[in-house]
C-alpha cells in the first residue's frame, strides 16, 4: 500500500512551542536508565523469566548486550528522586479526573502519525541542535529491533508509536510529572512496590478513608480496563489509539502499560487482574525489552524506512488524520 497523500493539517494549533523538550527527554532517559538497572539486577539475581513463543518468544536483538554493566542503581536513582517526589504528590484522583475530562472536552490538534513524529522530533531537536539522536530515530530503533526479531506488523508499529504520547507535554500537561515516569493506579492504596513509595506521604489521597485503602474505589478482579492509571504519555496515547486505530488488544496493552513497572515487573496490583489481564501481561512483558534496550542500537535511516512505516501506519490508522 502506497502512502496516502493528504492535505497537511495545521499542526501548530493548541501546541505549546515554549516547553523545554530537551529537559523532558533528559528526565525520560534518566527514568529509562533506572528501569534498565532494575531489570539488570533482576537478571543478576536470577529472577528473569523466559517468554513463550511467537510474539512471546524471548527477544534476540539484545541477546549479546551486557545488561549488568551499569552504574550502581542508587546512583542513577538520585537523578530522578525529585521528579518522583513531585509526581507522587500530584497524581491524585481529582487531577486524573480533570485530565481525562480536559482530554475529552477540549479541541484537539489534528495531524497524521508521521507528522506527530516530526513535530515531537522538531520540538526536542530545537531545544538542543547538537543532540546526537532524533526522536524519530529513537522510535525507529524500537520498531526495527522488533522487525528484526520477526514479530508481527502490528507489533512493529507499536514499537514505532509507543512514546508518541510525549506530545502531551506540549498540550495540556502541567509539567514533566504528568507526562513521563512509572505509572500506577490512583483511587486505591499506593503499593510499596512503586518506586520510592515513601514519597506519597504528601499526596492527600494516601490519607483518604477510601482512596487510602487496599482496593479503594475498585473491587478484586475488576480488571485493569477499569483501573484509572496515573495520567501521562502512556494513558494519553492509549486512549488515542483505542479510539482511532485498529491495533489489537495486545498492542493497546503494550502502549498503556509499558511504564506500569509495579505491575509488569514487580507483581503489584495482581488483585485487580481478570482473565484478559493475564494475557495482556504476557504481551507487555514481551514488549518490555524493546522499550528498554533498543536505544544503543545502530542509528536507522529515516529516509530508507519511511515508506515501509507509512504503509504500516495507513494499515492500522485508517482515519489518517488523528485527533491529538
């Protein structure tokens, strides 16, 4: 399928060009490094598990990468402690309800997936013209790693778009804390397996007679579809793709839960899972290596790969122009 020619929408509408995109990406990279180190510690301690076949077959692109040669975990954590302190204080039920209401009620900018990639690319590159790797190249690294491992086309596309929700930073985000970082449920007790659980003390929900209880506003086995996760680039893009793409449930789970480390890496909140979630958890675990370890791969050629990925985009985003 050839790329479809469309009239270029106005991608500047409702777009805040004054945000420091480089600062956001520096925070995001620091968070990724912490999660890489956490995964390395689990491998070192023998707690990593082998995935199933097909999409669940263990990733091959990172087989030769040494995941244990990193700075000490606590040293890396020092760089993101202040970020998580702010995130954990401000991600309340009230804020999450407002963020979702704003998302549904406000006029949203319109652009294609590729234009969104270029917009994110431009904003971050403009913050630092000497940056060595563009956002599009980062996205292509994940997609190409998945492609080299022979995973399905929808899986490849998921790798390409999974971080596009960072565009939220330039729309209605209050800061970095409601864009990046590990995600977690709101409306119930904050689990001890969330990174830096002690920093929730200033979150008013932690002392609420309902929100502060184990199940809070939920019930056991209610299903993750019914859990309100902290608002950020994952949740934002999940709602966009759920409404405007034909990506399968596994892809939507990879997008929504890839930063939900307390769940997919630490086993927290298993009380909320239903039968569907058991399958979705396997999909997220299959995606996780491509999210964590692909940034050190060779730099892909955007010009050579653009037509291939435009074809994938057109296949799974039939509306072409997406409301962001």
